[in-house]
DNA sequence: CTGTTGTGCAA
DNA sequence: TATTGCACAACAG
């Protein structure tokens, strides 16, 4: 073995923190914590580790208090501004990071990081070690030598004696001399006024040291001589200030600076929290466990063996591989299973490419697995189970017993998180970078179907999915318990998974002819509007482009501008409505825009999404998207089908029941206000709901002090706006804007409201308080949503957080209630053996496809299960409508 | 071809 | 300067 010199790396932590902070101006995580300095610092650390793999290292920080330099010179660093307020909270995180990397960290009271570094560098260099100082600070150049070099990772430069000499005109020993003369404005080191670095280098090159220069100052000519005479003492003081202490008694030897193995779990948690997803991936890219036992199942004997393993295991995880992201088009290509961490199987069923190995038959495998998959008592785990349920249902297997969906569990743990995808969960919770789909199937136009992926590759990809899912379960289950989400998870969210799968499976019938006719009419109207608009403008332009509209209205026609957007002048409804009085073009543009919107988003888009086999639209209900617990709908979004305008309502006529049936729409009346009445325990609201009054009218009575009969339409409208405003935490400004009144007046309405409904005011404050105390708020069923921004120093962010603290419990409790109702209705319909099918959910409304013969029974059942979903201090009223299309059902 | 912006639909 | 979503067309890189 060759005897490599021992190496030591000394990282100037404090200097990097500052440099990173100023180099990266804007970076923060979704919780409002600034992360710019942390990010820069981490990058530096990772770079040093990656490129130098140090075995001995110290990260050195400045100690909190003043250093000894302050004692010799009170003005030292006096001009330094206080640490920026968004940097302060980053410091402890950086120290956590260093700890998680398991690296030695040092700081010493009374001394700066540079002194510690100088001491350690000199000491170890004297012992024959090769020392690298990682810093960008020129002060440290004074300790550079043959054994000590300096590395600036941000500039990617290494400084040895030669590089130092180039800048300071001599060996590293000249550094302090030059700095003593030139001073340093950032540290408030005075030096000699009028002498900068260039002059100082010249003088030192000639005289060697400050002392020598001062002794022979008469050899210097002109004004500089006077300066030197006057400020000589100051130069000597400066020299003391810039000279680093290199003889501190640290009592630290080489062995104490050995680097440890990084704590993967801690790092993962930190990177996750900081939302350093890219770094997370990079760091863990190499750390995939190669010991995983992933096997393909190719023979009946192997299948039997697998099934025996699956039967023995208390819980199994599984995952399907298919040809499409859309489960209703997807063909099954393979299934994977895991029973314990690190071991998983993949059964290829439908890989077909030239030279593909012999695979077991699909029918055979599914028949053998059917008893297990359909057994409700066999506990199963899956990631995004809804997808697998649908794929297998399409393949003829009704999977039961899926009692843990890792995606849903992760969502309950943090509903505000951006992604609950397996890759990010594996990274965040397991510190593991999983094989990306694109790595086995390619991406973009090169992407191939999973059926064409080589079986060997498919095994490592698919088996990993089942394995990781099982490992995620092991992490997530205790987390759910910790967060007290178990009941909500097992009694509401998990039952809902299968129900949503069923709703997507059913889909809703849509008549393409209705949409086609509508589209044709719109086409004509749009063409006419376009002609008018171009004529009024005197030129032809793209009405769909806000930018071009801006050019025409504000530059060509010289109409008054309204608000600005990031890229130009706003042309939104509000602006155009104001412009309508100035010029007839504005109203036409508005008409054109809303019609084009309806046509593009609905009448033209929906027919394309009608499934060719079923004649129905199968939307996707997403259970892990919203921060509040609501569902969302996509591909297409059926939760925003128009209803307000006449044109819009006609789109609803295209949504129709199955042959021989009707559509039944059941919606909760004023559910969020009822929840407010319940949670705030506000008697006036409770009494009003108990009596079945018009709540907005009643609110108007209270705040305007008039009798119910005397409430004008205008007053009711205003009360309604206030009622909704309360749910969203609205202020006087926005109320004024939406009512078109002045702020004072709006404030007086709000005052009157809280005067008459004091418990509501208490409730709102209690929610803000709760958020400040716990950093989260809760719904009726204990669903939690974190609101870390509640402590943000930024007023805008904090106000936003406070509004969320009010809105989440109300919107979220409504979501809880309708989810419970969905489970109750679904199960009740099943027990009754009815053919009525739940097909849509629109936040406070459920839509059913009902055979005509079952109508009355269904109506009663649905009403009962919805109204009795939870018991509140106010009744839950459900309005039910029935019709031959969705519009009529309202 | 992909991500962002402005806009607008729903509860 | 009112909450939560999704999707479209235009546009920038």
C-alpha cells in the first residue's frame, strides 16, 4: 500500500453562509422558510464530499458573541449590518444539516472561524498533513503554504502560494502586510486612507513589512508620506486585526475530525422539509440497495411458491404494470408483490417484443391469484390503489381488502404537500431514489409501452415498486397514529378509495349530439363577434391573446388602462367591464372570451373524452390533491361545469342518465355556514337553521336591523356576500370591492356582523390562535392541515396563513361530511342491492344515475344517509332534484 | 416540446 | 387586498 499523505479539510462555514445568502437571492420552501443560504451551503458541502471525499474535516463557524478583535478595536466590524432577518432562522438548520452529514463542527467563543482554521491548518501542516481550507475569504490566504491550499468552490479555484503571490506580490506572509495598509471596509479595518490594495502591494513589495515601511517612511514621496506619518499607528493596529490567531488551544487532534457516515434518515427528512428534491435525488442516486432480492415469476411452480408466500404473510403489497396511465384504457402487463422489505416478485404477463421470454398466461395467473385478491380479510397495501383496483377490475378481478393506500396515508400526514407520488415518498421517507419510469420506458417521443420493456428491466422496476410500497407502509402507519389520523383514514378515506374507483368505473353518460349542436351555434356566434371586434378595432388580431387585446385597446384605441399584470396591462373581466362604458368593443371581447372559453373547455373538449366502449365520461377523482380534504376532478374536471350563465347551463343538458333512468342530484344546503353555526356555537345561526329560514335574509335582518319582510334584495345580496366573506376570512377592502361600496361602509357592515354574531368573531380568533399554537388546524373529524406560515415575518404571507386557518376547518369539515355521506350512501345502496349508482361528486353535491323504478327508494335512502352523515347542532338539509339531464335535476 | 402566465369555470 | 381546485390558449425559452 502506498503511503498517501493524510488530508484534512477545513470549511469556513460562516463565510459560506453569507456568500450563499447573497449569491442566491430568492429561494424558500412552501412553508415560507427562506432556504437560499442553506441551499448554497449544502451545495458546497456536497461538492466537497463528491469531489474530494475527505476522511477528516471540520466545519468551522464564527461563535455568537464578539471576538477578541472587538476588544483591541471597538469599531471592528461596527459597520456590519445585523444579520438579515431571513438568514437568522437558516443558521440552526445549517447546523442540523452538518450534524446529519455527521461532520465535525467547531466554534469557539471569542474567536472567529478564521482563527480556528488558521490554528488547525498550521498545526496539522506542521505534522506533515495536506490541508485544504475551503473558503472564499482572502483573509485566510495568509496561512496558505506548500502544505496548505485554499479552495473556493463557488469560483472553482484553488489557491496555492503561487496564486497568493500573484495577488499580493509576495508570499502568503505578505497578505497581512498588504491588508494592514489597504484596510477592509467590510470588516471596518481602517488601514491607511488613500492606500488601496494596488498601492499596498507596491509598497510592501518594496519595504517588505509595515514596520519597515513606517521606519523608512521618508523614502516615500508626496502625499503618501503624510498619510503614513499620520496613520502609521492605525496601520499597525490594522495589522493586529487582520493577523489570524494560529496558536489557539483547541485540544482537538486529527482523530477527532474523522468524518462519519451521513445519517440518511435525518438528511432525507431535512431535504424533504427544505424541498431540496433535486439534491435529495442526487445525493441518494448512488445509494440504491443492491442487495434487494427481486425475482421474476415465469413458471407455474414459481407462481405456486409465490402464492404460498403471499398466503403466509400478514400483509402484502402489490402493484400493477400496464400500457397506459388511464386505467380504463390500460391493459395489464404484469403484477408485482412484496411481503417483506427487500424482497419482491414480478409476474410478467404481457410483455411482447422480439425475443421476449415465455410468460405465464394472463388468465391462469389471475385465476390463481383471484382468491387472494378478492378476499376482503387479506390485508393489502398499494400506492394509489384506485388505479390498480380499476385495472384489475377491467381484467375481471374485484380486488377487496386494500386497507392501506400509501398515497392516501401520506396525504393525511400532510395534505398541503405537493406530491404524494411514490418516487418522492421513497426519497422523503426512505431516503431512496427509485427507478424512474422514464429510465425503463424512455420519455417524450422515444417512450415505449411497458409491454415493450425488457422483462429483466421490468422486474427491477416493478418489484421495486411493490417493495417500496411495503416499506412506505411501515413508515407511514406509525406516522398516522402519531398524527391521530387513524380513524379518519380507516373509516373514511380508505373506504372511499374503492368508492371513487367505482364512480370512475361507472362514469357519467354524455350525449355528444347535444354538445355538437351547441358547439355549432357557438361557432357562428363567435364568428360574428370576431367580425364585429375586428371592425371596431380597425384591424385583425387574435382575440384569444390578452397581449394583443392590450395592444389594440390601450395603444391603438387609446382606451384608459386599468391594473397592470407582470407582463402588461390587465384585460380581465373587471377591467373590460369598466371599459364597456368607454367603447363598445369591450363588451364584445367579453362575450367572445366567455363563449370561446365554454366552447374550448367544454363543448369541444368533452365529446373527445367519451369512452368509445361505454359512451360515458370517466373522470378521475383525486383524493390527495387539495389542502383542505376536498376531492378534485380531472381529465376532464367535472367539478367546474358551468351553471351560472344560460349558455353554460346548456352544457349540463348533455349530461344524461343511462337508458331507462333519471339523474338525481342531491346537494347539501349551505353546508359551510351550517358548520360555522355548529363550530362557532353561534345561537342566532343555529336558531335560524333550525327554523329553516333563509340564512342570508336573516343575516341581513341582523346587520341592517330590519324586519325580515323589510329586507331588500340588495340587502340580502350584501348579507350573502358577507356570509361568504366570513368563510374565507375576508377583510374590509375586499368586501368593499365586491360590494362596490367604500371601505368605511364595508367595515361598518363587518362590525355590525360581529356585533350581532359575537361567537363567530370568537371562532375566527380561536382558529388563528390554534394555528399559532399548534402550527396546524383541524376539521370536524380531526383532519389536520399544517399552517407553518402562521409565524411568517412577512405580513402578506402571514395574513394568507390566517385566512387559511379560518377556511381550512370550514371547507375541510364540509369535505369530511360529504365523504362520510358517500361511504354511507354507497354501502347502503349495496346492502339494499339497488342498481342506483353514484357517478359524480361536486364538493357539496352528489349525482346519481337512478333506474326509474328505484327513484323513490333511492331518493329516501340518499336523503337519509346524507342528512344523518354526522350529528351537528344544526340540521343538515339536503336538496334533491331529479331530471332527464343534469340541468333539469337542479 | 415544456413550463409559465393570464384568464375563467365550479363549490 | 376572499378559499380551494383544473384547464385552456398564448407565449417564452
